[in-house]
C-alpha cells in the first residue's frame, strides 16, 4: 500500500472516529468504559482470542441472534447483520443460498464458492472450494464467526472470507425441547432436540423437518436435518468431540430464473416455454419438472490435547453426498455430441484431516504463539449425465450421456505466528495450497475427456495491531489470495467440448486497515479494504443449467465496512452493519468495457436494527431494516440491473418459565410495506433469465417448549 493511500485512510478513519476516540479515552478510568465484554473467537488465529485484539474484520453472531425470533432454516436470517457479506435467499431450495463476501462468490449459480464454510471444525466446503450452507444446523448453533479480508488467506483455496458455525456442547441436567413454526406459503417446521451431560459425556441430539409450498411457482421443498454431538474429556487436558450431521431433500422443486418482462408481469410466475406444444403453454420448470434431490451425511472427530507450553489438534472427517438434478434442457436444442444431457447424477465420497501443533511461550516481554500444521482433503465423484426425456415425455431420466470419475484433492501445509506485547501485536502466516483435479472418462462415444489439472499457490499474510488505548485498536493487514476453479466451473467449456482444462486460478492481493473502538456500552468496528485480482473467474456462457467460465484479466474491489453494537439504555439496543463496495473490471475483455461493475455485487448494503427487552427479558420486540443497492446480472452491464430495495421487518418474542418448563413464542412479519423486489440474480444466463423474485409481505409464528429434568 503506497504512503498516499495510507495517509488517506488514516485521515478518513480519524474524521469518522475522533469523537468516539475522545469519549473512549475519557471512559478508560470509569467502570462504564469496560462495560462491553470481549467476544472470544477461534477463526483467524486458531486459538481462543479476543475479537477486539484480532487484526482482522470479524463479526460474531451469538445464539440469541441466531435463535430468537428466527425460523432457523437459512443462514441468511442471521448473516444479514454482518457487514461485507451479502447472503440472498433465492426462494429456491434446490440451489441453496447465494453468499458473497466482499464480492467473492457472487457469480455462483448454486451453492457457495469463494467463501470457506466450516462447521464444528469440519469443512462444509469441498477441496475444490464449493460448499453448501444448507448443511449448517442452526437449531443447535452456539455462534457463527464471519471472517473477511486478508486474514482468510490462511485458510487456503478461497478468496473472500470464512464462515464458521459452532454448535453447543451438551452440559448440565438433561433437557428436551420441541418447537413448531408455521407461516406464509405453506411454511411449516418441526424440531425436536435433547441435550445434557451424563457420566462425563456431553451430548446433543437434534432432528427437524421443514416444508414449504414455496413463494414462487414450482418451488415446493421438504428438508430433513439431523445431528448428534458427543463431547468428552478422556485424559487430563484433553477434549474429544464426535459430530455427525445429515441433510435430506427429496425432489425439491427448482423454479428457475425469469426474464425482466416475466418478473414485471408476475413475480411468482415461471418463464413460459415458447416451444411447448401444449395449450396453454407450460413454464420451463413445469414442462421439464426441474428438481433436485440431495442426500448428504458427514461425520468427524477432533482431539485437542493441551500441554504446558502448547496444544495438539487432530481433526478427521468424512462423508457422502448424493445429488440428482433434473434441468430444463430442451430436446430440440442442437447440442454438440459431447453434451452431457439434462440430468445430473453424482455420488461423492469425501474425507480429510487437519493436524496442527500450537506452541505458546514468553518472548521479549510478550507472548509468542506459533501454529504449524497441514490440511488434507479428498473428494471422489462417480458422476453421470442423462437425457431428461424419453420420446416426448420430459422430466424423466433417459439415455446415458456422461459417465466419469472426478477426483479432487488438496494438500496444504501452513505456518502462522503471532507476537503480542503490551501495545503492539504482529502476525505472520504462510500457506502453500496444492490442488489436483483428475477426470477419468468412461463414456467414450463422444471422445475421451480424461485428463488432470494441478494448481498450486503460496499465500503469505502479514498483520499488525497497535493498542492506541485500552478502548481503541488500530490495525493493518495484507495477504495474497488464491481461488482455484471448482469442479462445477471446470465441467463445461464455452465451445461445448466438455471439460475445461484451460481455466487458470484467480490470484488476488488483499490490503486492509481498520479500527476497533469501545465506549461504554457501544462498540464500533470499521475497515477500509482493497482487493486486486488477476485472472478473475467469470461466466462465459450459461444456458439450460450449464454454466461455462473463463478468466478475465483484472478486477479491483475497494470498499468500507462499519459495524456498530450499542446498548442505549431503558432496555433498548441498536445494531448497524454498513458496506460500501466498488467492484469493477480494470481491463476490458470481449464486450466488457473497462470500469464495468462485477455482476451480483451491490455497491452498498445496510442493515439496521432497533430492539427492546423488558426487565427480565420476558418480552422482546425489534424492527429490522435491510437496504441493498442495484445489482447487474451480466459482465457487460448491458441488461436491466435488479433494482435496489429497502425492506422493513418486525419481530416479537415472549418467554415464560414455570417449574422445569421454559416456554417461548415468537412472531415475525417480513417486508412490512409489501415491497416488490428481486431478491437475487443468476449471473450470466444466456437466455436473460436472470431474476429471482423475493416474497412480498409474509409472516411466520412459532412456539417452543423445553423441559429440564
């Protein structure tokens, strides 16, 4: 970062925070000056650490923010309150949430990429970087940590950030809890859980079922989730955790995207298939019965052994994921001979390990913490493709068109060290990521598509934090990032010639400067950042459920994030999360001009909440506001962007206790003004079916009852 930019950042931060710095300085000697408790995090340093003293942009959502007044089906319910992160509910449970961090991951047509997902130490992202937020169990969540920016480079192959979910440990007397919720569009959710501790073993058990008829036409879904967690201490200083999770969705309907004209006509409607011979013509989703079935199980074990001067961590995990997806690919389309059909069917086995040693010792009047480790992951797909028709019957599995085995593996050694003194803290890290992709093609009627790719990258990290006062920290961090193509981005090439062996990994340089300040019952975190990326992965073509990718020359992301948490007195509290982000192409390519905005990335977003709690916290009420700026859906910025919007939500929660019973009720009313808006976009769709509508005014109510034995 050049001196001119550093001076500009310093001047801006000083102008924003000089009033608060003065207040914080005067508050140091008073009890109120320390009223805000430190939030302890693990992300970033891999050891329990105060988020206030971490030189990184990181936010924590605790169990109360995740549970109270929420349905706990989609991570978007909670993550809206985090700056720098945009999480859009597509109203399409066949394609999961659209998650982006500082603009990374916005291009994903389904699932999550560009952002590392982890739950209880087990990656919810595969070795290629693709992940599924639907595997998060929000009912048993204790907290979610969201890390953005340079610090995330120490987690390897991704670029934008890390989202970690931690579930609760079983402890204390046994409890059993049942909950039920219902809402608009046939929404229903039932959850049953139990937790406690017996004979030194903590246990957590949970099972839930979620059903919805869907807001959009052809968007009904059923999701079954289950988890089990055991915690024990087999040796002094040791902790063993065993976790198992399961997710099942059978024939989840896919409503697909629509054109601008169709959305204007009816936000719920699907896109009409102009080639349909039936009268009246059906939508593409109806004619091809577009749908997806998912069966996902994973389990893991972690062993942490503490010694006098360090800690050993050993994590192991494995699982299986089976997916069958029926897409809207027309029989009449003149596809190349290599086309893999309109039905995707794969059976994936995956496993991995993360082993690290952490050494802690005193050095030069401070504490030196060094972590050295290695992470290994492997996934193997038995992947097939079929035609999605038999004769003139559509939406059924037809002839085989693809048969291959795809293997992705990564081996990532890493080193991280931190020295913390009285006022200064220095951090350095280094990770070497090696990823291998191999394809063994068994369907040779259209040519042999077998081959292999190898990507490798070393990503360094440097950070410094200065304690200006006990209530104010300043920091700066820089890192190199690495983002290899996922399997889904390699499957198709723009020429239709099958697997794309020409894609290169994206390489990025991240810099960030920030401030963290506390004054009484208020905490503010702010950061300015810049990311310059070479060989950015962008959509080349997208149609019929297939998206091919290419490398663009260079992109630039510059922005600012601010988060505020404050207790206002008289039971009132406020939370604000604001993001400004300018994400552009720095060099032209194809029809894309220099300065064009990256698709899927809003220029600004703002979350604000005003809440009130009664004495004893028996009653809570809150208003939430969410505003998002307009979003382009394609690289050239030639088509109509999804307009910006602002919505207002309200929630109330009531709690009662009697004997061993704890009862809770909640009600939510979302989109109070019944605003009509587009909630998310499908980036780069060649048929211009970019738009996915969000619901108008909708409601959900729920009740839970817990009994402690």
